[in-house]
C-alpha cells in the first residue's frame, strides 16, 4: 500500500534517502488549485486535481524527505491555508506545517492530526515504519481505558441533555389521519419528501402509530402477489387503519376476540434524555421517535412537538465536542480500525455479515425483497467491478406513488435502473438530490464520519476506495450509536 523511493547508490558515503509519498487535500472547492511549499522552494506550483465523484475536493501526491515542511494552497489566484490542519505564522504569512521524523527507520504519521491529508489513501495519523527499504503500516492503538473514557463522556453528555434541545426554532411535522386512504397517504409522503408520518386516531384522541415507506413496500409486494385480496381499486379507498389491521392479521397479531393487536407506539416526552431516546430508536429499530407533550389538564389533546432522530442527536454530540474532539481519542481513529459499519468480507472472513449490493439490471422486486429481508434502509447499486453507480433506498419507493405508477408496473420486470430514472425528477430541493450518494474513505476518522452523518437527510455513508469508487462497506447512523453506546 505504501511506496518508498530509495536512492540506489551509496557513492561517496551518501546514505540512502527515503522519499515519502504524501497526499495533500484541499476540500473547500475552487476552479484552479495548486500546492506550493518549502519542498518546492516556494517557487513551483504543483497542480491539484479534483477527486473523482467529489468535484469540490482537490488532491495532489508529492514525495517528501523526512523533516519539517511548510505549505500553502493557491486557490483561484489567492494564497490560502487550511485552518483544520496545523499552521503557524512564517515568512510567507499563515502557512500549514508538517513534520516527518528525521530517523528513516521510524516515521510518525500522527504528527498532522487533520483529516484532510492521508498517506496513499490511508489516514495520515497511522504510524509508518521503514524496514529493509519498504514502508509498512503500524495500526494506531489506543488503550481500552481511553476507549471507555471516550464512551463515558459521550454517554454522560446524552444522559444530561433532553430531547427538548432538539426542537427547531420553526418547522412542520406532517401527521396523517388513520381514516385517510392509503393511496392518498403515500401521495402525501411523496409530495412532502418524507419517508414516514405519525398517525392520529381522532376517535381515540391520540397518536396510534406511524406510516412508513416499509408499509408501501409491503403493499406493493401484496399487489404483486396474484393471490392477494387487496386490489388496485380497493387501494383507492383502503384506509390506513384497515391496512394496519390487515397487516396485524397477516402477522398473527390478533387477540382471542379476533381484534388486531396494534403495535405500541414508540414515543418520548420533551424532557426525556437523549440517551434514552437513542436507545429506544436502536432497540425498536425505528427511524424516528415522536416527541409528544401531554398536558395534565383533562380533555386537552396531546401535542406532537418533533420527530427525534439519531441524526439530530448526533448533530448535538458533534456540536458539543467540536472544539474538544482531540481530547476524545476514540474520535481520532480511522473507521477501518474500529468495529463499526458493514464491510465487504476479506478472503477467509466468511463469518462477516454480507454486504448487500445489486447491479442496475436487477429487478425492482429483488431490491424490495432485499430491503425487507436484510432489514437495511438502502442498497448500493454497483457495476461489474463493484464500483458505486447509485443507491436505492426506502425513500425512493415513494416515487412509485407519483401518477399511480405502481398500478401499471411489474416488479419482476422493472429494473432498478428504470426505477431510479422514474424518480430522478422527484428529489427536491437540489440539496436532497446531491445527498443521494454520500461517500467516505476507510481512512476517514470517526469524528469526520459523524459530522457527515449529522447532516439532515444523510442516514448512511458508502465507504469507497479512492479513485475507483469500489464499494468497501457502509456505515450508518445506527452503527455509530451502537458503537458509542455499546
């Protein structure tokens, strides 16, 4: 994985020199980006090129001698430095700095703790040793005590902060009446661009459940079943409550009097702590937990304040520890070195959970079955080399509700590629469309991955190999919380 250029001659007693290929990254966009530094005599400009699939991220690889180096970036005609990397004031103003140990047999890769530079696609924080003229990596280790301390600090924060802090200053929450026809309900989910909505039963005066995209998947599979009792015409008038009761019957959730046993609504109050709510989401395998305020005054209806999600809680963690992340060793580790996410098994690792991937030519039926059976929220769509092309997730299902597309398609004949084309115009606003294929590298730190997952609408990151975009794994919000609270 690492390369070392060795001067072959030792004429005149000159010792061999190790040149270390370093990857410099400018992740803040631009049109033309160059690298310059003490290693170019500040007179040469090294062109930086956009990373494939990430047009705002520029990179350049330059081999350096061990020692102290300074560098800057020349972006669209202006000299800039990366504030997220070590920097100091020098002869050329504010410059970034880097130190490679002068001992050629031991090169500490953790001297530059920033996440925007790595060594040959591996985190710059790793340790590198030179043995017999070749570079080999030494996996960074932190003690069990450090891991425990990091987890305890995060757990303490979550335990002492309530979900009331998650409430936005303004916003809206879509609520569906259980007497609404299923067809109309899924049109609403599609038009509002949301994957689920709480259900309100007016006769009971309470929230009774949630309608999600998973329900739509089950309905589509039921419609595709030739022995189905649910026809397309009935779907026009079939209410949410009728569907829920029918689903309970099919699942054997019926009491001794033949009545459907409704699943208990998982919810929380505004003053419940964030840790308890996060654990509820994990334990019950739900995407969100409605935050409901019930007044002690008789006769008043409960108020739905917010839908709490792991994304919102993670955003609070990142904001709280933003300026002290270096004091939490666990956050500095690359994700490939911690037990988080689902990875493509290596040779001999047959005991690993397989990573579900599909080709664009696979049927929509295969995708729906995989989403349900594998209990995943998304599936990477890859080419014959397992390079990422797109992603098919549960939220894409609602595109089939547009113009009643679901009524005239065959799930076994429609391909994933066709289904994705069908929904291309349904992602609005543009920011949501751009979040479809959020990626990261195996060398990215846990902190960097957490900050990306804390963005609204991002539920998972596809771990890809730099350049080829070959899928190496997936890390989701639930993976992060299972690790932090495990």
